[in-house]
C-alpha cells in the first residue's frame, strides 16, 4: 500500500503510522456510565517519539490500550498505515499486535520460571520463528542492552532495572514498528529509571521504531519529540499555547 499523500500545496507527505479519529471509551459500573475518553484525535508518525502526560485517572492507559489494540473504542476509528484496525477480528488483531507492536509496562510481566533469554524469545516463538533464530536474536538484544552476563538468570535473580531491560528486549524482538510504554520506569529507582529511559529514547535510532510512552516524569517526557497532555479524557499538545482542552460534553 502507498503510504504517501499529496497536501494541497503539492508537497509529498508520509501517511501517519497511526491515525486516531474521534475515539471515545465508555464504561458502565452498575447504573452509572463513565466516559473515560471523550473524542480523541491524534496522528503518530513513523520514527517519532511521544510522551503522554497527565494525572491519574484521565485516561492515559485506556488510550494506550486502544492504540495497542488491547481494547476497542466505544466509538471512533484507529487506522494503522491507513487501514482501520478495529474492522479486524480479535484473532487478526492478536496477530497484528505480535508482529507490529511492542509493549513495555510498569510491571515487567516476565514469567518467573523462564530465564531472561527464554522470556525474550517468547514473542518470536509465538510468532512462528524457529527456536534457533529466536535464541540468536534474543541473545543479541540482551547483549545490546548490557545483559550478556544475565541471560541464564530467572527474573527473581535480576534487579528491577535488569528485569525492565529484559522487558524492553522482549518488546522489540519482533522488530515492531511501534513500542507502547506505560509508566515503564514507575517502579524503578532513579538510577535504574535513567538507564531504561535512555534505552527507550535510543530505540528510535537503533531499531527504527516509533515510541509512545505514558509517564509522570517530565524530564523523561522532555526527551521526546512531542509531549501530549491529557485532561479529563481529552488531549492538549505542548508547544501550542493557543490550544485549550475542550470542556463541552461528549
């Protein structure tokens, strides 16, 4: 598919990697309906880095889950390279996630009975890669992230920062186009957090991926190309003082 378009001035423009149009997300708790996302519009381009900031409860994680197809919006459209993601079946979306998206969460979610190497290999094995190739690729990633001496260790024998570095290696083993990170350093001490932040920021250059990170850390966010603030289920992009979040109802 051609991912380039012509703007009205005749300039060749690359189509956004992800385009979000008017997405909402509602939840019902008993008789009460909660409106978490209230009409989100967003474009994310290939190889850019973006931070999403905001206080707890404004919908950051909900938005990230929809971008990563872990959840479906109530209304609206999410297009990946021009194709409507949520027109696909759940089975197709599962395959899409494994191929195209890497995830790094606040908690590492490593399997305790597997070594660092085996945890890193998992998405590749699920995706049909041979065991030999998966092992070679996982070992290369762990060496790249400074974990060459820790490959045979299970998560319980790794520090928090090392566990999260394994999670980063696992996130990129399938060469995804985009990595979504949800408070990836929230459970780490300052030094370990800095190491993981450095790795995530460098992924764009070392692996050519787009990074979208939910974070409470303004210093980490400042290292990204763009900073998006969420207020009450809506977006405000930093650097545009004339833009204010809408306050009208859904």
